[in-house]
């Protein structure tokens, strides 16, 4: 069987700051290949729709699988799926991925009979079941765990039994030099753990995985690292190094092998403070960048997003991160209620701190608790605007003024960290990139004004809408998290945390501090 795996085009903010390899799709591709099927992977972040059409015509796949992790890609994926079915009527076309899992029924409705199925949950466990049913009992696909068709929905998806059995098919990407993350150019991606045991109201990572948390063995991590050619590496874990013992074991195993990379990772402030020795070790191993999901600089904002960490702890974590002498990036969520004064306050604070500050817009997504509590106020149901760079809730200021303030803030921060003054301070790194023929980061410095533009953002709101999101459910004051889980929550046994780390997570969720 010929299996074509398709990743959609880049989103707005990825056109400037980063372009990540499609690691999830690579993991699914390798799973399918090990079943004995032929696999072709096309990434429309670096290839074109014309390339996609060409592959359909010349390779003629039996199965066309689309990865849909972001809502903003929904219209593109639906159009491509319809195109694939029109050109190859006998092919089996399905969509999987994070956002697809929360919007399965509406995707099928938009597909108008040209999308055969939506696969919910982890693709590495679900795709083999789907392909087996496709070969043996195509009429009953809707009874397969995780599968939704027009005939019905199967049982809840199952987890991958062991993350150590997975490996990405990195060799299937033809333009690996196109992937970068800031100054890590080129940059590959790797996974050490999967899932998140916390429950932030704006996030769907924990609802997707049922608050589970699974890890890879240090030996497996080393094995995968040795296969990566790129000097830069993004550790994609939702929260890196939750437990000290495992973080140290992985780091020590890497040190013994003499592996040298430059790392970028994401973690929480309370995890950073709890496991300082882990992050000191990873600084020695080559950790250059760290992202902390601060989200707000006041207690009110932290409570709204249910970060389960106090403002003082966040600032303490920033102080420690600075002491590591690495580049620290943080995210601040801009609320539609912000006015001119609030934006000015944020700009002033951001200019006083050394961190790279990213500003995103509060956006309720299907699969989050915010979707059940805030989405009733949606000002649009255009999927394309759900990219955290467009306002989808009513703004306190006129929308034009809100975007003007947002972009003004973003440009101030961009100039601070990616302007010529910043480049001068990192000239040797940039020169080394250019000497190797790597131009992703350098090119990104000239793209800001053409991507982040208030008038362009306003114009996006005026585009005709072919596919509208399903309306949100009636508002709920108290949300039953189980109603939005994709994977069935299995409690403590689904979290590979030592007892001390489990108590640490529980203490944070209960509002106390350890």
C-alpha cells in the first residue's frame, strides 16, 4: 500500500520566527513504513501545493493522510483533501492530529463526502488499526478505536504502549536545511516525554492526553540523538524535565557519549526552581535557549489562565534562568480587554527585562476549558483566524486600534532582539550560518513588516469564509474535564512520575507551594 503523509503550510508567526520539522508526522510515517507499506512525506511548510498535486499524479497513493495540529490550517487541509479525492477517487483520504481530534464531526461535514475518516488521538497507535481495518473490513471503519466516519465513532483511542518503540522517519524529508528555530539554524526536533500533568485553562495538551505523562528511556534518547545531523535541537516536550532523576540520567548519558548539540527547550517556572541541578547540567551540555510560559505579569492574569504558580515564583524562576547565562524567552497572553494603557505597561516592562518576550492573543480553542467558558463570545468562526495572532473575541478597543497596539508592541520587542544591534552582538554566529549556506535566520530579520501588519490582520477578517467552525456549546460555569478528553484519563498509573514529582504536581494543582 502507498501511504502519502501531508503536513500543511506554515502559520503566520512561523513565517518569521521558526519553521519546525513535522516530528509527529515523521513518527507516524515510520510506524507505517515498519508495517511494510511504502511511505512518501510532503511538508508544505517547505514545498508547494503544486508539489502535492504532482505527487498525487505521479506516485498515485492508495492512502492520503493529512496532519492537522492547528485550527488555522483547517480550510487548507479540507481543500487539499477534496482535491486528493477528486484526482484519486479510489484513494482513502483521512485527517489526524491534535486539532482534528477535537473537531472530527465538523471536518467530515466540511468534507462533503470526500474525507473518508478522521483519526482521533495518537497516530502511532491509531494508524495501524485503521490500515488493518481498511484492508480487512472497510465497511466497519467506524468501529475502530479513535476513528470517526459519517457512519459513526469508534471507541476512545488507545495510547502507544511504549514511547521507546518509536523513531521518526527523518530521512523522508528532502529539505531538512529549511528547519530552524531562531538562531538555531538548522534545527531538528526530538521528544523526550509526552503529555502534561497540569491543567491550564487555555491549553489542550492535557485534555488531549488525559493528563497522562510518559517518558523515554535515557538509552533511547541517546540512540535518537546520535541519528540527528543538525547542530541545533528543539526538545518538544510540553514541560521539560519535570522529574530531576530522569533529567540527570538523560544528561549524564549524553555526556558519556560526547554528544554536542545546541538545545532549545520549554518548561515551567516551578519545575525550573525545583530541579536547578538538571538545568545547570543541561547548560553544560549545550542548552542555549529556554522558553518559560509566564503568560501574565500580574496575579489576576495567572489566576485567569490557571497557571498554578504565583507571580513571585515566576519572577524567581526568571532570575535563576538568567543566572544560567542562556537566552530566555517568555510568552505573554494579550487579552482582548487590554486598552492603550495596558499595552504601554507591557511594552515598558518588556523593555526593562533581558528576556525575549513573545506576545500572543488569548484564543479559546476546542478542547480547552476556555472554549467552554469564553467561546460563547466569539466574534468570528473563521478557522484561519485561530492562530493566536488574530482577535477572535470582542476587543475593548476598536479592532483596528487593538491590532495597531499589538503590532507596535511586537515590533518593539522584535527590534530589541532581532534588529541590527542584536545581530552585531551575535555576528560570529550569523557569519557561521552564512558560511554553511544557512540563511533562514538572516532572512527572517527582513520579514517582520510584511507579516505583522495591522492592516493585513484587519483584511484577514474581511476575507470570505467558506468553512465556519461549529458554534460553541452553551456556556458552562463548572467544566467537566472528562467531557473534552481525547484519551481516557487513567489517573496515577498513566503518569510515569516518581512519587515525589507526583506530589509536586498535585501540590501545584491544589494551589499550595513546595
